[in-house]
C-alpha cells in the first residue's frame, strides 16, 4: 500500500502535478485552465533551459 | 554492527566476489546472465553500505540538522523539500538516457567481460562518487551549477572551459544519438511509421493538456501511451501494405534530413505543443521498460552467447576500431561514469533534497541503478548468437553489403552465422533485413524482444516487442534531440545578445529561427557526416562522444578534488584523485590515438592521408568531403584535449597553491542554518 502511494507520488512528481499543486497552494488560487497554462509556461521554460542527460 | 549483520554483509560481499570471479574466470560452458546480476547487485550493495556511508560520514560529514537549499530557499517551484524516494526517482529519470543502453551493446564486441567489469567497478569507484560529490557540493552551495562551482572553486578559466566543453559535447551527443535513430529506422517501414506517429500523438497530448484537460498530465500520458501502442500495431499493417510501405521505407539520408527538420521545428515551436508531452511520455515509458527488462531477465535467466573475451580486444573490431584499452572505457560512459550526470547533480536535484543524508541514496544510489541498467543492456546484447550480433552491428563497409559476403566474413572470424538464419530472424521481427543495422539500438531491441517474448507472448509477439523496444529507444532519443537543440539555441542567443540585443531575445522570432538553424546545422553536419561514412559513422562519432563525455567527468572530478582539498587537505584526496587519474589517462590515450594513430581505422589523420592517396588515383567530390570530415574530427578531438588540459593545469595550479599555503581559498559553502524541518520531526 505504502509502495503504491510512493509510486503514485513519484509519477505525479515526474508529471509536474505535485509541483502544480504546490504552486496553487503557495498562491492560494484555485485550479483553472489559465492558472495551469501560467504555471506550465514558467515550469517548462525553466525545465527546457537545461540539457537532457545522455 | 552486530555479529549477525557482519555475517550478512560478509555473505553479500563474498557472493559478489565469487560471482565476479566466476564470470571473469569460468570458460568451460556458457555463463548464465544471473551471475552478472548477482555480481552487480552484491557489489553495489556492499559499496553503498560501506563506501558511500564512509564518504557521507567521514568526508562530507552530512548533517541533517543543517537546512538544505530546498528548505532555506523554498519557493514552491525549483526549491522544494521532497520525499527521498521521489527525489531518487526524479534524479534517476533525469540521468538515465540512451548512453547506458547503447554503450554496453557496442562494447560487447570485446566480449561481455571487459564491459561488465568496467560498468561495475567504474560505477562504484568513479561514477557514483562523482554524482554524489557534485550533488553534495551543489547542495552546500545553494544548488549552484557545475559551471558556477568550477568558476568559484577553480577560477574563471575553469568556468569557461566547463561551459565550452558542455557546448561541444552537446553538438556531438545530438549527432550521435540522431545517428542511432537513423540506423534503427532505415529501410524499416514499421519502425519509421511508429516513430513518425509519435509526433502527431505528442501534439494531440499537448493540445489535450493545454485546452481540454489542463493539468491532467498522468491521464494525458496514459492516453498517449495507448495511442503509441496502437501505432506499433498499425506499423505492422503499414509495413505489410504494398501502397503504404514505400512511403515509410526511407534511406539513411532521407531519415537524417527528416530528423534535422524535426529538431529545427521542435526547437522553434512552443514547448507545450510537442516537446513537453513527448518528454512526459518518454520518461514514463523509460522507467516502465527498465522495470520490465529487469523482471524479464530474472524470469528468463538467459545464457550469455557471446564469449567473455573476443579476438577483437586486439583492436581490430568491426564495430569500432581500437584496443580494449582505452576504447572500452570511453565506449561505455554513462553506465560507469558520465560527465553529463554532474550537470543533473548540480541542476534540479540539489534543490529538492530535504535532508543532507538523502544525498547518499540519491547521488550514489541512482548511479548504481543506472549502472545496473547498463548491465541489463550488456545482457540483452550478449544473449544474441555472436554471429547474429556481429551481422547486425558490423558496417557494410567492413563485412560487405551482400548477405553472402557478410556471413562469409563474420563466419571467418569464428562466429558462424548464415544468410538463412538472418533472413528468418528478420522475418520474425517484421524487418526486410537486419544486416549492418549499426548503432546498437537494433541489436539491443533484438535482445530485449527475445527476453520479453520468452517472458510472455512467444514467437508470435517478437515483432511487436522488437518495435516496442525501438520505439522506446527512439522516443527518448528524440526528446534529447529537441531539448538539446533548444538549450543550444538559448546558449547561442545568450552569446549573440552581446553583439545585437534583439538576437538575444528568446521571444523575437527571427532570432529564434536563426539561432535554431545554426545549432541544428552544427549537429546536423556531424549527423550527415555519419550517414555518409562508409563505415557507418558510429565507428568515428561514438568514440568522439565518449571522449567528450569522459572529459566532462574529468572536469567534474577536478571540481570535486578541489572541494575535498579545501575541506580536508590531502587526507581524502584519493577518493576523487584516483578516478580522475584513470579518466585522464583513458581519455588522453583514446583522444591521442583517435588523432595520431598511424592505423587509418583508428587515427583520423591517417584516415585522411589514406583517402587522399586514393583520391590521387580516383578524384571525387565525395572522397574530398570524407577527407575534410576526418580532419574536422581530428580538430574536434584536439580542441577537447586542449580544453581539458587547460582545466587540469588550472586545477593543479590551484591545488599546489592550497597545499603550499600560498593560496587562501576558504570552503565556499553557504552558512550553516539550523533545519526547522528536522526540529519539527524530532
């Protein structure tokens, strides 16, 4: 059970869903398509400014 | 440690030593793959329990009472204290690329033994130490990058050299991984259709995530995965359709141009549309396949068909030329030690660690897992019949283009194979031919398909599993290509911005298009060079990539050595100095041979001279291009040598100053702040 929860958390982290939840919490705003797009733009811009490993 | 634990660890260490000794010395019958698994697992466990713990406690003095950057600089984005195992998975997903899969497959031309020993010993004493130490150093310096640390710990020259090396590595990395994809797809309608289909699938995912179900990344990736599986199934229909098959049966040059155009578009398009959804999907597929392969190997426990050592340790190998020393050690980089990991260890990961003690499992442990992936790739390559392995991996320029000539040459090496055997294998996996499919990806896919099909589905599903494996490899290689091109474009725009301000703006379309075109042209040139190379390109490009990657590791170890010297003086210097000395020896020897060896199969300059002599007899523009390319490769290799010699000399100057006491360089760590998280827990 704990392993399953951990696995789900890992998948959510890799999927940036946890980061989005933190973003909503930190700004005390509800989820909306606009908020996701705002978060996603910032997140992806930072993520793809770094090279991916070989 | 109680007596029981002493006994347990004695058994683990003994089992590791026994298995390692067994695979090294046993010659009477085929070795079962489980011996490699046991040897690797026991060595990793022992190293993690004793060596990593020693470094963590005595050398780094990791302290959970000290607040990490994730806690002190918490911002909900990059800096966020995160569960240890989630950071572990995140870090592993970031460091695991095609390197640990392709390198061991190519190095298997020496037999399974040299590569296996290097993967295990290199990871335990070199790669894992480098990743752990750079992660630690970055964590103690507010998550600074390798370049920033090189500049601060060694000097401006060190920082600039690290940046220049990264740019050069990226150029050659993108070219070589693109060549791996080209060689896997050429002449294969099934594989080409499947990979082509992943692009509209990624765009559908991008739109789904942006407009239809914003934020539902897992759900969207599951939809994408189902669509990709459907594309693999549809690929078989396409390959069997007389009308559609010719449309997707492309030659190497057409595929190379398609990938170059793709790289350009992906770099210039908004990331949410193509790059990001593909990246999410490839990350999940990558982790899933690694787990599947581990389960498959444990379930099937196949015998290794390749011998421990082949005749090609003498340097006459068909896949790449050069003796086992130094070429085995640059061919396998990512599974043993990879400089690129130091960029990840000083990137996102140090900003997520909630307790200092987690750095051990994340930094050292993740590298051990990556090394284990390399062992699995070695097994997947070595379960093939040796004749089949060489028929797939040896270029037509060496064994001959006609099947009869190829099997005669390979059989004459002592590895029997027949044209009928190869035709039957190709038919099983739904390909027209498997001869000279260089680059490592097709032979890895064959080995994986064999293991997966034995685990479930049998011979009827070999074709599906083969193309699933090709899809898995190509998917994350293409992600590296588009992300790498984008990063290269940012770096270039950053530089150009100093010349003309608009060129530096990442939102100004002419600047974006121009910089993307320049970067794509850079790696695209090397890719075309590889496609035109009569020996298949991998022969010259993979060693260049290996040398570049190991030289970056040397830079990371120079930074690590400087940090240790400042912390403890000479006391623990051997921890980084030993792998650094080995890497410098290996890479300088390999680079020197690649430039100056009198054998045209190895030395770029000798190759150019040989081609020049041939051109005097039969002048042709194509030969002229090959001569230019050989000299360009020699210059590229030379530049890498000069860069690393520079940082090494600069580091030695700094180290001598510290040891003599003429240089007062304090440890540049962030100030100690008590961890509130730790206090709340306790």
